[in-house]
């Protein structure tokens, strides 16, 4: 499965991003969301906790795949699992097809 969004522990303070220097301590790290459809690039600033990152993503309408956004709870669930695919396509027993973002499915499950 290819993940479109990945939550990464990354070096930096709020609003910055970069590689870990040799002198960095654990408290120098934060949380940042990356899209990985292209070469991979950050879509958020570095935040101090998963909760702060989820709040920033929800409050700023960050893309959860395609034109969809996600709620704070959906982002937080996705961060907890580490990543999500772009889309989840499923077919119910009655033949109905649903398309949802992987971030949305993180909290509801792939077959909801």
C-alpha cells in the first residue's frame, strides 16, 4: 500500500523543518505532516505534539487527499497509525461504491 500522507517525527521547532544535527536532543523534535504523492514535501509546520499537529491540519483545511479535508479526530487517528493512503474505494454488499480519503478511513475503518 502506498501512503499519501505520513506523520513524521522531525527535527525543528514550530514553523521550521530540517534534518537532525548531531547535537539535537529528543526535545528538539516535533511532529509534521508530509504528502508523498510527489517527491514528498511537508504540508504543515513542525508542531510540538500529535494533538497540536491534528489541530493545525483541521483548522487550516489541509488536504486529506483530493479536494477533501478532515476533522481533528480524523487527523489525530491517522497520525496515531502513522500514515494513510490517498483514497479508499469500497463496494458494499448491495453494490454501492464509496470513495473516501484515507485520512477519513483512519478513524472509521476501511469498510465503514
